[in-house]
């Protein structure tokens, strides 16, 4: 059963935790009890009340029911793990302009994000004083309507017989991977908009000719168009491999920061870019090999998908699944999880979901429009 067609069970609505039981090995308990008897007898001969107390405590600890509670998983705890992986394992998300909220929205709904512009500096006006040429702070914000056209779900099944501990290595890997693929889906969606129709500025550089000089070309071109700071770069594996072959990078100030234990290359503080990251899944559309940008180039909005849980409860309709959200206070990023237990096999299902949309550059408009000059593409051929 999915969350929309699960049979309802009033007793499950009030559950705040998911519990999984394992059988207790009764033989082991009997052996431990027998081994403890001589010790308790000696204690009783010395101090009868203390011996009786010890006998009572051992009996209470070992005389457990046939089944005992071994695992407690709260959806909030799991969601927090997913959220952490979303942020830490997809670091390029922090390079873009992010409008993240825990507000509810529908698929294809339009929200308004804001990108900050630069004010203008003026020579001091001795006549009108310090308020001369004052610029309205709100006018320095560019409104960017973003349509939430994508929603990604990551469904996970917790088999009744497989879960031994909610902090097992396999559990942590599973939860971390769920957060990673959610974040990666958002990044890939946004990078799919790095096209000629959105970014007019580019450099043609075959991979065979790619080097630190290529970074200098991109830097100078972005300076000419007055791109903002900080600046970042996402490059494909061939592009990064070419940089890694340049002796000006492999030796000197950048040695030792390229890869390390992380299989994806990374350069920090080079040629005017705060960070350059190798991203093997960079789109190859229009022969793209690298994209350099400031945060205004791409704006991403995330919201929580609308669901009918609250409405059903207000109407007195039993709900056979649990909907829970968690929010990162620093970024505003929120993720929702729908969880339920199958009445037949008692397996637990959890689906993590996020709703999102993105806009980029000039948004198919005229060259120089909106945030066109905030991005610079490098292509291998025209």
C-alpha cells in the first residue's frame, strides 16, 4: 500500500516512533542466571538484604519477555540525517542563489525569489548631504519568478527482518545516500539550464588546449562583464584532468588540495575563483566542459509539496500514514517524509520528497538581460 491507499488504523495515528522487535535468546539468559547464583549466595551469607536485592535485580534484567524492544527510529531523526547529507554531500548547492522555505506549494506553482544587485557609489554632495542619491534597498533586489516544475521522491523500504540497529553502518549509508540523491537531483536540474539561450558569454577551448590559461580567459571575460563575487567553477572530468596536468597547478601553491581522499578534484583560491569542483555529471549539451559563475547566475527555490494530511484530520478522516518535516534553520531547506507500515508484511516504507524549480541567466531573453553576465560557459567546439 502507498501513503494514499494504505488501510487506516487508528492506533497507528498516535505513534511517534517506529519499533522493531527481535526475539530474545532464552538459553543465554538461563546460563547467565545460573552463573550468577553462586555469587549471589556468597553475598547473601555476608549480607542477607543485599543478597536478596541482587537476586531481584538479576531476575528483573534476565527475565525479559520473549520479545524485547531493540530499535527505536523516529522519522525526525531520520529526516535530519537525510537533510545533513543533502547539504554536506552536494556542496555546489551553496554556490547558487537559494530560496528555500518550509512553506507548502503545488507542483508548477510560481514563487518569487530575489537576487541582490550592487548599489551605485556617488561623490559626496556638500549641498544635499549624506542622503543625496539615496537608493531604495528594495530596488536593488531583482525579482525572479520561479516555477516549481520538479518534484523528486526517494522511497526507502525497511525490511522487518533486516534492521538490527537504527545506528548500524548500513542504515547510515542508506540515509546518507537518500539525502545525496535528493540534492544531486536539484543540482542536475539547475545545471540543465546552462545553455546558450540563458548564458551568452562563452570561451571555446578544446580539452587538448585546456590549462590554467583557460581559467584566466574566463576570469578576464567575467571581469569585463562585471560579474559579481565570489566566483565558482564546475568542470567535467576531462577539463579537470587537463588542469591537473598543468605544472603551474600541480606544483606550487595548489599542490595537495586537488583530490586527496575525495575522488572528485577540487581547487580553492585560483585565478580569481573561490572554488572549482570537478563534477563528472556536468551536462555535455552544446559541448559544455565547464561553467564559471557567481551566485546570481542560477537561482533555485525549494518548497514542501502540498499533501492532504491536515485536511483529512480536520474532516475526521483517519490517516494511515505519517507525514513529518524537518527544516534546516541556517538555510531554510526543508524535506518531508511520508512513512507507513505495510499491514501484510510489516515492512516499513519511508519516502523523502522535495519540490523545486530553477531559473538561470537571461532566461531566454536578450543578451545582458537579468543575470546573463553572472555566468560564463566554456565549450570545446561551436
